[in-house]
C-alpha cells in the first residue's frame, strides 16, 4: 500500500534546496520503508532569478507563497522561510485549511507558538518542528516521545552553533572575540549581521521550544535571562582554563523549588564535563530526567543537509499511510519563573581597577557586606605606570541579586576603570 | 477524549517493578499529555514469594504467563522476562491474537526477530523494543524515525554497561581485569555469571537490532565478529594511554564497499574522541548518516528505572488514542557481510617472548613477509634471568587475515612464551 503525498514548499534557500535534493535521492528508501511517495507539488521562492533545484516539476515554482498554501492539491505545507512575516499568516492559513505543517522556524514558534499550536489542535492536524532546534539532532522527538512517561528535571544545552564556533576558536587560538567572529564570518559560520546568534537570542528562542516540551511551560524569549558572548575576552578564556573550565554559551532550564530558572548566557563549565567537548559549530542537549537519568544528544547543529533530514523525517512521520492523529496539544501552562535576582551560582568577576592601595579593600568590602564569600582572588598583569590592572575573583555560591548589586557599587567606585566582567560558573550538572 | 488501556505484564523483576511504579507515579501526566489511562490488568511473576509492587490490583498477579497473554481484557502485552523460552512463545501468541507487544528482550529479537516481526506484520500490530538497547537512550526511535529520510553510513557504540564499567575501572585504577570484575560484581554492576556481558555477546545482540534498523540488514549474533574483554591486562590499558587512546568494548557496523562490517571487540579509540569519555556503566551510540552527519547519544545504559521509562514511552506511543498503524515491517534483506579476514585496521600486538637474540627478528619477519608494516615497536619491562619479556608493536593499517596468520605463526615459534595479545586500533571515526 503506497500513498502519494503532495507537499507545498515555502522557501527554496539552503534548507529548502537541500530538502528537494534529499527527497529525490531517498525517494526509493522512503517508499520502501514508509510506503510514501512524496511529490513537491508547489514551491515558493522569495526572489526570482536564483538557480533552482533541477528536479522541481515544471510549473511548480512560484513567487507567491500564498499560492502554495491555497493550492487545493497540496496535502502538507513545509515552511522554511524563517522570520515572522509572512510565515505566521501562511502557517495559520495552512492549519486552518486542515493541512499539516512542518516547519524549521524557531522564531515563529517561540514567539507565536501558543496561537499556532492552538490552531493546529482546532483543526486536528500536526504542526511539527524537529528542524527548528539543533538542526538534525532528534531533540524534539526525544522530549516529546521518549520522555512521555518521565519527568524532566533540567535541560542544559549548547543550542547555537555560531557562538560555539567562535568560543571554540577563542579557546584554541587565544584570540579576541572580534577576530574569532570575523574568521567565522569569512568561513560562513556566522551571518553578516550576527546579532541574533552572538547576543544569545537564537538560543533563547530554541530554549523556549524545548521548555514547552519538557515542562509544559508557556514561556517566551523575553522570559529568558539572555546575555551574549560579545564581552568575552581572551583573559576570560585563559582564566577559565586555569579553573579547569571552558567558556560556553550555555542554555539552561530547570526547576528551582517550584519555579523555572531559564537562562542563556556565557558560563564557565567543567572542562571534563559532558558539554565541554562539544566543539566547533556543534549543538548538544543534556536532558536530566527522573527515571531516564542524564541523556546527552550531540551533533551538527545547523546546515542545510541536516536540517533538511529532520524536516524530511517529520514529513514522513506525518504523511505516511497509517500515520496516527497528532498528539493533542498540551496547552502550555503559565509557570512561576525564578526571578533573576534569585539565581544561585558561583561567579567569576573580573574588575578593571587602578593599581593603588585600598582598591582591593574596596572590592572585598562591597562583596563582604552582602555576604558574598570569596573562593579565590588573583591580581593579574600588573602593568607599569598608571595603567589599570585586572583583579580576578571567584565567589562561592551566591545570589545573583547580591552579586549584581555589589558589582554595580564597585563599578561606581572612583578607582574602577571599566565595566566589571561577570561570568556565571555552572559546574553542578555540566 | 481519554482512552483506557489494559496491559498484561510478563515479568515482575527489576524492570517490571520499576514500570509498575512509574506508571503509577506518572499516571496523571500520561493522561494529560497523551489522553491515556494505563491499567496493569494482569502481571505474571516468575517465582512466588517475592515482594510485589503494592499498587497491583487484587487478583492481577499470576505465576502463569500464558494466563496474561490469553486474558481477553488485556489490550497490550509487555514482555520483560528476558531469554528465549517461554518469551518467544508468549510474544508470538500475543501478536497472533492481534495484541501489540512492547518488549525489552534484546536476545529474543536478535535471535528470532525475523519470525516475530513477520508475525506482527501479519497481524497488523506493533512490536516495539526501545528498552532492549541502551536502556533509556532513544536509539531505536532515532534510527527508525529521525533517520527515515537519511542513509546511515556507520554505527559505533558502547552498548554494554558492565564491560564499560570494568574497563573504566581498569583505566582509572590500573588494576587487573579480575579485580575490576569482582568489584563490579560486588557493586551490582555485573552478574554472578558475567559471560554474556564480558564476552561481548550482549553487545552483539544489541548491534544486530541496530543494524537491522539502520541498514535493513538481516543479521544475527553469529554474523558478528565477537570478542570479549577477558584478556585485557593492565599493561594493555597503560599502552593505550601512551598511544593517546583508551580501551573500550567497541561495537561497530559499517558499509565497506558493498559489504557490512559487523564487530564487537575491545578496541583502542582516541582519548579525545566522542566515545572515550563515556564512563562507568553508561552506553553511547554514534550514528554517522549522509545528511544528518555524526550524532551522538549517550546516557545510562541499564537499570530498572531507565529501561522502564523506555518501555513506558513505547506503551504510550502504541496505546494512545489516535495512535497510527505500526510502520510496516521492512523485511530485513540478506546483505553481503565483510569476511573477517578482510577487516582493515591498525593493530596493537603484545608478544610474550624469550629475551634472547634473534627473537625480534623472528617477529618482524613473520609480519614483514605478509606486508604488514610496523608503525612503532617497544620492548617492555625487561626482567632478570630467564623471565619472558613483552614486546609491544603497533602496525600501520593492515588486513585482519594477514595479521592473524602472522600472529599464529609467531605463537608457534619456540621463543614465544604465551598467546599474543591483539587489540584493534580504531581511531578514524571514534
């Protein structure tokens, strides 16, 4: 029993092109294993004139994405446009017309997931998005299916390939953030405007999707404490190494008491831990669940081919003959979020101060009066003359609110010569 | 819409007990997320008199497993007995009666998978087995679903927790195999009769299941080159370290030309590679696929709770309202197997020989005349008097057949005082 499935494709960029090629190359295998013949009935490109996959049927190509969604012969819509507009309207219209949707658009689901999942449930069709997080890594599948009867306690992940590439380069080569980013851009690992990646926003969007699946929590990017890697310097990378750590852009979501701690920020994590060896542009997710224990998934995080493979797997799942009804949409519930000032961590602090008597006393007093105890302190690179010096300090476990207040006070001292660098040290699970 | 599912449970040992507890603890979550209420209608224990999960309904317990399968109210059968008999007859009967089966029995599926999957297909019901391989790690799910539209090139795994625990202990503590095994037994990480684990047979069974999913290949444990870790000594572990490697019981399956290379044996793998840091009783699988790239899954490999979580996820998948038809059984095809003498690898060889003139010449001649070239040679621990000495040697890439012939010749030399140790060095992917 073989079934023909006509798909409508929105977006013919890197992932879209790779998908068309993959569906052609693996057509026989998909038919043999799942009884499914997939046809790209219509495909919308954003701009005219680019080269298109040769295997597209004559007449399939259009520049109006709504034509694709409205084509009555299209059974399933694949959205690979990215961004909010017009993707949101297109996905909504497809779902309302009872066409299942497969998307790799993390931003759309992170910001408008509530509305779109509700539309999918009303229509009783699937809205699938394995390609939206961690490229080809089956993280969505794992959280949704493998953990169906388990309770997730925490997620720790490296969810952005660009920043991991840049930080790995800084760790290996010792260079500056700017130099590592420029190299990454030259090699195609970073966008011309890298803000979304470098600022942690892309990872925060992915974390929201994962937290929804893992915890049933209705969270949005603005709920995530988000800090980028722009201010990480070679001296921070070197200090991490001395502490037996590496600097990574860490995404984490975990229950602290009854509240959800949600963050994306640079962190020092143990050099021997499970996430430290995730190099280059790879992604990884460490899921800690009650029964299952700690499971690590890691692999290439981005790229046309691996995202296309994840999208194709979703198409097969949803479209194959005998495919079941979609899992009912578990309406995300509002959960208490851990206020950011209640975060508990160890902190690495790097002060830029005058090399003068009494300066250290000023620093330690600001910390001490807030009960922040110091685990180690090091004055670095004493320079000649009146150049400022770096004082590096590691705290014992402390509250974020107290540490931020102390840093704010210190940054106002007349002997402080630059903004203090603060990096959280997370070595408990990772 | 909530559905009631009555399951029949075969086996109330560690995993069975953990499953009953898990289904109770997570009942509300399963009902909310999947619309499913699971009841343990009947449960068969092997032996009377042991303590039983308190939550079993009165009258549910029996000592005749066939009663469970034949109970007309049982909708789905969970087989956790292990072994071939009576599990094979029970699973066959359940499937023939159109009852889906969820099992964690790797031996049964590795040896009689062909028959049982065919029975499942005839009846149009599911036969699921996520718990059979790597405890809670979603490896089956990943190979079956996530790679639906991709082509797997190779699998490399650490599939047995007991041997990984023993080898990790030897690597950390430097002790003997016997001492590490005794410790593992005392701590509950190894069975009283550890042959299945230690000899590589358990890992070979799991590899057969994975190869069937990844390659559609009809392979059985006897097709796998299987060697255990019994002969690994502290000197081999130390030599591995000097080579920048660690010794692991490696399971691998990969295409070499058009033939499948299938093996489970101790191997030296790169200390910095993705499998080297998999410690203790953990399991890991590295899947290399054409589009997806290299994906690593790692986590706890065994234990009642994590296997129960995998079994419960399968029950929910199969039993939930709206669950689809099972994927059609892809009849495994017979594929050419790479003859073992055609394996290509580097080899670590440790000879135990007389400390006499001409001995080295004898060794190198036996290798040289078979075109096996030597990458490094080291004579170790010269002892006083007439004690034999160890000569350790690393070959360049060579054919297994040639190396085995050379070793057989060397082992017959009058100056050879013990059986030569041979460990393959696999550093290309892992």
